[in-house]
C-alpha cells in the first residue's frame, strides 16, 4: 500500500471513530497557527501518544505580562516539566508547542485525553485582553471542529483539578459562560 493510500485510510479511520488524524504535516493547520514544537525532553514533552480527545482545556499562564513566545521558550527548557499544545499571546498570536497526536504536560490526570491551551494575560486578574480573547475563541472553535466536539466539551483546568486556573474564569463564572457561548457561535 502506497503512502498516499495509507494516509487516506488513516484519515478515514480517524474520522470514523471521531478522532482527528495525526499531525502529518503543517499543511493541515491554518496559517494563523505558528508551529514551534518544543523538543522531546522526557518532561515537558515526553513524546507519548495522545488517546481519543474528549475535551479542550483552557489554562492561563499565571505569569502576567509574558508573551506566548516567552512561555513557549520556557516550555522548551530541559528542566521544565510543564507544557501545552498551544499558547495564545497578548497580541492574539497562536503558537503550537506539542503535536496534536501527543500528550502535553498541562492537565494532570487528563493529559491523555485532552488538548491544552495556555493563555497569556496582561495582569494579575488573569483577564484576557480583546486580541487574546478573540484568538482563544477562534482556536477553541477550530479544535472543537477538528475533534468533532462542541462548546460543551470545553473545560477549565479548574474543572479537572480544582486549581484556580484560568483564574479570571474561576472567579467570574458568567464570563466563562459567555466564552463558551462565543465558541458555540463560532462553530
């Protein structure tokens, strides 16, 4: 069986079981996603395969004023033990750090069945600015579509562990409900 046939079969099989195909090439990603994969180091990126994706998990970086690039570079350090699939920055930029067919190190016991998004914020309240918010909605809706999920499958890190993450959405549940509604309206 040739490579083209094999890739076509993999895509069909993945679609049949509600799972997006593995990260075969950058061609399947929108141009607004900057792919800067971090190195496999056994900690932040272990290279372990991701199972069937059940949820998209939103986090905040808890480091006010830092950029997506700074956080991505932090994830890439040899001694770092955390990562996320995506970072959304203060200017609305989106950086992919971990392939979508691998686990990230962000959501504790749910690393094996979730896609994680870490989001930058300008101050200690954890509230996202307008550019960041718009990109987060766009990215989350794109991921929901890719994994055959809907807005009800988007959760906070708080919903997994009880950690106040993303802080603003834990402290302001009405803002979280609006975010979920905005994702649903974008799908």
